[in-house]
C-alpha cells in the first residue's frame, strides 16, 4: 500500500518531469501511533517522514453509542 502510493506520487511529480510534465513536488509523511513505532522503519526506507502521533480522539468522546461499542473492534487496529 504505502510503497505503491509513494511510487504513484513520484511518477506524477516534477521528479519525473520527463514523463509527468508536472511542476509539483511532494513530501511523503506518515502518522504512526506510538505503539507501532517499533515496526515503522520501513516507511523511512520508502522515503516517508515518520511523525509519531497518538490517536486524535478518545472513544468516550464519541456521541454515538453504537460507534463507541464497535470502533474498538473495527479493522486491525480498532480506534488506533
């Protein structure tokens, strides 16, 4: 996912001007939860700047009871 996205962005940027004819550059940034820091070095190898950030909300602040109950079980990481 992240490698494909970085490659696609690169192909559409000024760094690939010969083919893209784009005048726009880019900076790859990834937001990583503190618990995932130990396994995030691959992003640096792909050219991303890693920014460690906690979850931007607290489950208890969600107004919908249904969402409060289900978000902690969603996907691979729940609310993170």
